[in-house]
C-alpha cells in the first residue's frame, strides 16, 4: 500500500506514470479504488479548471465502403456499418457532405470497413476530401486504420483535420479479434507517421475489454501512445453485439473501466481523456458514466443522466454541446 500511495502522490503532481506504475495502480486492492478516483479527479480539475465537456450528438459517421468490410472482425462483423451513411464512391461522398452542410452540420466522421491489411481506404477518396474541404468547409476527421506515413501525408494535403486511430496493446487480441498480425511496433510506426506527416489532431482510441471482455493490453496501449503527443485519449468499451461471436461476452466491469480512465488521466497530465460514444447502453452506461465522472474524465460523448447527476454532486462545471460535435478533439 505504501508503494501504491507513493506512486499516486507522484502522479497527482503531474509527473505522469510509466507502465510498471500503471500496472501497480490497476492491481491495487479494492480499498484503494476511491483514493485513485479522487487523485485522478483532482488532476482533472487542475487540467481543465474543473470543466467537464459533454457532447450530446456526435458528428455524422459516413462509411466510404458502404456496408462492406474485408476484415469482418468478430466483435462487429459489419454491424456498425449499418448505422453509418453509405458513400461508396467519391461522388457520393461529396453529395452526402453537401447535404449535411445544408442541414447546418459543421463536421463529419469518415469511417467504413477495413481492407485485409487493416486500412480504411481513404486514399481512394483524396480528391473528394479536397472538394468537401474547399467547397463546404466542413471539419473532417477519420477512422484511418493502420495507415503509413505516405497515406497520412496525402490525407493532410487533402484537408483531413483529425485522425482517430485504434491502438491495441496486445498482439494476441489483434490476432484473435481483428484477424491481423500487427505488432506493437506497427502501431508506434503508424502514430509516428501521423506526427511526421503533420496531422494536427491525433486522437488514439483504446477499447477497454476488446479481448473478449477481459483487460488485456489496455495499459500497454496507453504506454505506447505516451511516446507521442496525442490531442485527446479516447476510451471506448466493448459492446457485446447481437449476431457476433462476442454476443454473449460480458463487458468489463464499470469499475475496471474507471480505473483505466483514472490511470490514463494520471499518465497524461496535460492531455484530455474522453469517454467515447462506443460503450454499452442501458443500466451499464449509467453506472459506467457515474464512475467515469468520478475517475476524472474530461469529456463524455452521448451522456446518460448519471453524468449530470454525478457532475453536479462533485461540483464540476458542465459545458454542454447540443449541436453535432466531437469528443475526440480539443478545439472546442
């Protein structure tokens, strides 16, 4: 306990955490949970002035592959593509963005299925992205997949404002869930390429419980990301999705997710930590959202009622965004 408290005392000063320290905090006894939450929340107040940003609606997601995905990962199996606006050709993408602009929407999320190499084929839409940026002035962010420096550079030149790459810290998880053979070094190369290409907003996403609901590699992913200077760290949570091999998987306990959020906050003393819109709903979301606020999260997308109740209870200032916005960048 003494060693754990010493690590916490250091981190609350804004000195960060290394991977070993992060693991010690995560494995600490349950009696230490409230101390971890309070320490992280105090750092959040220093970081943000006690302002919790809440985003009621996310930017519209657009799938540049329609309902197709070559990977067909076992936690999704194309299900979430059905909830996106299909735009399988550059021409369709421009028309979709024009329609959204006329509705007063200020930004879009380019997404879609991955090729077998783990890349979302944004490189086939460069001219369309340029047109959308020049003609409509929309904020453009994208789920990129494992892009290299060359593609990152082309996306910057086309007008991409923000990259939202997934980072997984365990090679077994990558292989069993994605069906890919990426190493941790490959994720580091991807992030390094994004930085060198000049992408101004890089907001890595870490999915808690991606390994069949178990905590496996999340802290390693955060440690890998810490070698760079991310704009925002986005924490998401596995959703056991109907019709997939993970349908009956139990998601990680909300307390475990809260510990990951708190440790991320302490590990990145100058970087906002966001709870992304991808997380289970219902009672689980209410419980998780309450713990996330206690854990010192800076931003929350699509909140439950518990966010406002807990925020008020803890004396936080709530900055609420009613328009379509994004929790993945820190320009608002």
